[in-house]
């Protein structure tokens, strides 16, 4: 069964209401799934995506599945270890940034190339389709993937105004993936790799001068309180990161068929579009927090944005060559991703 995003949301609301009213008798709990991720529980992804997914799985299983939620790396380890935790069974389900393990899932990077993404829903749909075609039985063969998506447009948040690549000279900027770090280098900044939860301390202690993240996560990290300048771009996004919701393969295989169906019905392409779109929708309220504080938000026009596009172009050539060395046709992936994104952008 494949559900539309609207149906997914309506079913989730209806199931929650039914459970709240005690309308449906619950069967005995049979399965407990531990879901592990790196953000605090009040952040947008846990609150608006992961909890919605988990609540709906619990409701659709009539209480036979319980999803225990472990935010902020409560099961131990560091964010870059999450994929191995899913593979090894330390956690049953993990949500993570694919780029935390650079080079391990190379095909996903096609969506992280600079100025590739136009719309989070379109890119997330394209990502799922290309995952099924190119990655499911190759790079991700050791896990059962439940969803693939990207966030809304990534931008620059810094302690000084940034309008041109020249303004990046000498700045230490946190990057979230290998390609973002390459982009920062090309624009003259010094990239600093660190997981999202480390950003507030990095900014407050001056370890970094700024960070690249989308608007939606800035509120949980209090970034508008730690820097006062934000740089947006016109047209395609400066960058995005790729995410996966991944399940231990043996744990999934061990489920009875009817509970596998519950997981399947709440996973896949439409869930991926829902997740990416929900993250992007949360950008607006988070941006308003920075506006209300009186922070400076610079939106570069097309001509100003083109300067950044030109500066980032060598990354494409380098990436295609890198993929060729891995036996992957990088240019074909770029062409396919662009075509799908264009097809699904409304």
C-alpha cells in the first residue's frame, strides 16, 4: 500500500484521535523498537517528523509495536556512529545525516552538490527514486532504509555580514558534509567539521565564526542568539544535506508479515516527501525568530548568487572524477537528479 502525503497526515491524526478516545481496543505489545538520533526532542525533526512516524506506526499496529525514542545520542556514541549502530543492532532504527560518514554512501552526494536543490519535496522524491534504483542493493545493502530526504535551503549564519566569497576569507565555518566543506574551501573559508549538536558551543567559544545549516534547526540550537548575520541565496539552494531513516535489517526481517506491512505502509517515497517538506516548512517560523531579534538577513539577488555558483563549479568536476574512481558514473547521476528534481518541482 502506498499512501499520499495528505493521506499519511490524515491517517496519523485520525489514529491519534481514536487512541485518545479509547475507540479501538489495543492488543498486547509484541515488539519494541529503539529509535536513536542526535537532536534534542524539542527540535523540529524529532517533533514534526520522527514522532509523527513513530506515533502512526504504534497506532497502525494497534499497540503491538512500541517505538522508544532516544534523542541526543542517549544510547551512547557519536552522530557519525549512528549508521553502524543500525547495522550492528545497537539501535533498531536511526535517523542520521548521511554525510557524517563521508565517502561511505557516495551516490547520495549528488543531492549535496552546490546549487543542485530547488525544492525539498521534489529533491526528496528524486532521492527516494534514485535510492531504489542505484543505492538500495549496493551502498545501503546492510540496512533497511525507511526514508530518504533533504532539508530546506542551506544558508550561512555568521558573526559578520557575508555577501561575496571574498567575505568568507579567514572565517572558520562549520560544514555538515564533505561537499559542504569543499564549498567552504572554494569560497575562502576554513571548514570545520562538527555534528549539529556541537554548533552552539562552537559559536559561543569562538571555535567557529559561523555555520551552514537550514533555518529550521537554528531555533533548537539558539543560533540567532549566537550570531547576528544570515545569508540567503536566490534560486537553487547553496547546499542541502541528505538524511536517512534506517532500520536494522535483521530486526525488520524478524517481524511478522503484518507488522512488516505496518512499517512498509509508513515508509518509502511518500514518507520521504512528507519528511523533507515538513523540514522545509519549518524554515519560515525559524527565520522569523531571527527577524524578531533584529538580526541582519541578507538575500542575495540572482547576479550576486551567480558569483557563488561560479566559485562552486569546480566541485562538480572534482566530484565526477572522484565518482569515476569508484566506478560510478557521476555525470549520469547529476543529469538524472536534475531531471527528476525539475520534473517534481511545482
